[in-house]
């Protein structure tokens, strides 16, 4: 019951948040993207911004999170969820909440990308208790560079490397990832992400193909965003037909 109260708290914050809000998708967006799809960018929340998310994924899964910009260059967040929350199946909550922190160490200039370092212990999709890891491993420690361009709207390019602490499956390699976001009109953006999954190719879960993810983000109102992702289009896991379909709701506001 206490687990449901935690998830309920996140959703209550989502519904009752007020204050000045900002856009997150399309040409009219005023906030740098802080995530590609599963991987981080060097984008930051501004001081006093808060970012509330709810992801709905396979097996009736829900993952809720909140992040806060404590300073212009530093943000902190927590997340929690589980599977079976939607539908008739038994509810299985994740073993621990996820925590994330990000510090921008280099500001973006005309010639230089922004560079950030951070930590994120929240994996994605169902937790696999037998392997002590999430289906998509948490990012863990990472460094990422991001560059923004004005090219028929907004274009953001991202690339980085990470080391996940979810390595009890025996795969402890350093991993690489790249991604991009492109606005398509005032309120729509499309995202692509490729996770090389170098740390998930022992075939306990990953099959050595990496993860290619495609996402769409629609600004649905002041500070409100609705997203839809097609994840693992490379079929890097068994029993994948087209892709894992994920729905995301996001709200960004200011204290």
C-alpha cells in the first residue's frame, strides 16, 4: 500500500502543480531537452524549474518521477514505479526508488557543445529480479555532450558514454549512446536514439544489436507534453514483434 501512496503522490503533484510553466516540444519550446528517450542530454532545468513525468510501459507498468533544478547547472530527481499497476496482474514494485543528479561542467557556445556529467540509477521497463537489473539497464555514471542548432526549427545532437552499476549479469563494459531531436512545427518534435548496449551483449537479455528508439513529443498546453516511443526497433531482445510501445506524460513548471 505504501508503494501505491508514493506513486499517488507523484501523480497528485502532476495534477495540482501551478506557477509559471514552459514549453518542451516543437519550435515554441523554451526548455532544452533533458533526455533523449532513455538516455540523458546535457540539457538542464533552470533554477526553480520542476519536471514531473509518468511513463506507461509493458506489463501494466508505470514509472513516475520528479526532478528539480536546484541551480542553473545542477539538478536532482527521484523516480519510482513497477509493473502490474494497470490491469489485473499482481503489482510488483521496483526494489528501490531511482535517483538522478546532473551537473553541467561546460556551457554551450557557438563552437563548443554543452557538456554534463551525472548519475542515474533508474533503469527502464520491467525489473528482472533473477538478474538483479532492469530490462533496459540504468545509465549509471555518465558524461554527455549536446549541441543545439537552428535549422528549419530546433535541432539538437547528443552523444555520450556511461557505466551502469547493473552489472551482476557479468557485463561490465563502458557503453556509448547517441541521439537527436528535431522540431516539426510549433508543437511537435521527433527524437531518435541509438544505445550501442556494449554493456548488454552477453545475450542474457540483449542480443548484440544495440537499441534503436524512436519517439514523438507533442506540446499539449502550457508546460504539458504527451509523448509516444517505439523502443528497441532493432529487436535486441527475444519476443519483440515491432517495438516496445511507451506512453509518456510530462509537466514542467516553476516554483
